C-alpha cells in the first residue's frame, strides 16, 4: 500500500502543474467533497488527493509536536482517522468564505478549532 501511495504522489507531481497557491481553502473544500477542481485530476481521485493533503498536515504536526510539544496547536484524539479530519474540516468550512485563503491555513484553523489540546494548567 505504501508503494501505491508513493506512485500516486509522484504521478500527481508530474501531472499537476499548478502552483501550491492555486489550492486555496475553497479548492480544498471542493476537492475534499469529491469535486473535480483541476482538469488534470479526475473527480474520482479528488478525495484521495484530499486524504494525502490531510495526512501530510497531520504528519507534519505530529512530528513537530514530538520535538516541541509545547508548540502543539491541535491534539487529535487517539484513533482519529484522516477521514475524521476531512469530515471535521468540511463541517468547519461550511458557510465560510475560503476563496483566496491558504488551504493549509484553512485546514489548520479547522483543526485548532475542532481538536483543541486539553488545558494542562493546574
């Protein structure tokens, strides 16, 4: 399965000539909803593309949190899946104007609001 994920990721890098800035918050919502946003990515791969994006943000936050736990900005409960995060993001984004806003910042804002870290102060 890991090999398939790498093949897919490399393929996406080759066929998607869009700059990262082309993926704003609105586009991420549409991709995570299964819409075809870019001509180069068929609609049936949109949710998979979303899951790779979500997994990347989660992995980055997990790795950063291991080295600087005091800097964690969200905390996923044990057993939270990328699909749970995708659903939380779509629910958070409902009714928000995310056009022109960074997809990464939009996803992070949703994670911070939906998955706050427990207050550890006495």
